[in-house]
C-alpha cells in the first residue's frame, strides 16, 4: 500500500498529474473538484495558518524556515491535517494520494508527518504560473508575512518564490521525484515512464494541451521579476535573452 502527494503551487498544472493518478486507479479522496483537489480544504487552510506562525520573514523575498525542522510540530496542526486527510488515510485502497496546492505551504511539516510516502515535486515556469490567479496569490491570507504591494502580479510572484524557497529549504524526502509541467506536456510518454518507475505501477495517458506552455512570451503585463532568474536557469527554462535548455 502506498501513499502519494503532489507538491506544487496553484496554477502550475498540478491538475494534470492529479487526473492522471485518478485515472490510474489511485484513490485521491472522497470528494474532488474539477482540478482534482481533495475537498473540503478548510482544515488544511487552517493548518497553513498554524504553521505560518513559526516562519520568520527576513525582508524582501527571504524567509527563515529553520525552526520548522527542529521544533515539535504543533498538535493543532497534526489534528487539522489528519482531519483533512481522513478519507485518504482511512482508505484500504492499494494506492492512495491527495493533491491540494496549499499543501506546498506546509511542506516541511508534511514531510515530518509522512517521511516515508512518495512525493511528486511539481514545478512550472514562474512567468506562466503567475499569469493566472490562485487562492494563494496573497500569502497573507494564510498567515504568511511578506512585503505587500498593491500589485497583483508582484503578489503572485512572491507567492511563487515563497513556495519555491520552502521546498528548497526542506530536507528532501526519501522517496521523491521532480517533474516539470512542461515535460509532462511536451514529452508525456518519457515523463510517464519516469513516474511509473518511481511509483511502481502503470499510469494512464490523459489528454494534455500544449498551448499553456510559454504564454508569457505574448503576455503584455509584468510576468518576470529579478528573483525568478536563478530558478529559471536552474530549471532549464528559456530566458528572456533567448537561451534555452531542455525545452
């Protein structure tokens, strides 16, 4: 019996992998929305606010997550997460899992609660990711401190960066695979092969659209920020200067 979760910011294409897992026989919970999110989400949202109290904002786009890795996990947090995941945790299905983008906001404590499960770390070019709106656009709604500005694209960019940094700051779980949304769309068979080897069972091939890739190239609003550059390069995405790796 295996337990799987998808870690990726909202509007990063995580519905594609959630639907793939569901179509492949993975039980993803009693109630799902069209994006493949496990519902209702309220307890997990509150768990985000509980954990956020222990994150220190250092200014700009820097946060100190170190306390999360050593302190005792707040008992209220455990209670809320177990309540949210009750249908998944109580299932006797051979393969179980869940997907909710806000899980990324509590990734350090999820890893500590579930050190032996399988983690799919999902990413997407931030310039595409921030074009669309998501519930996590304003981190303050989840109790997370940051420098606020009256600019929705800036808020989305900071949200993307925060979630990227919280993943980077967390010791890698024992069973982890990294997947780019772009690879899942443009090289689906090869990416499914990688996922199958990681998960240990066959995956269904679900329809994917290519048009979400590279939308930033025709976007007429702000979609790039200086603090994206390091991650754009490290993930092999095309830079504004035209350099391209892997895509």
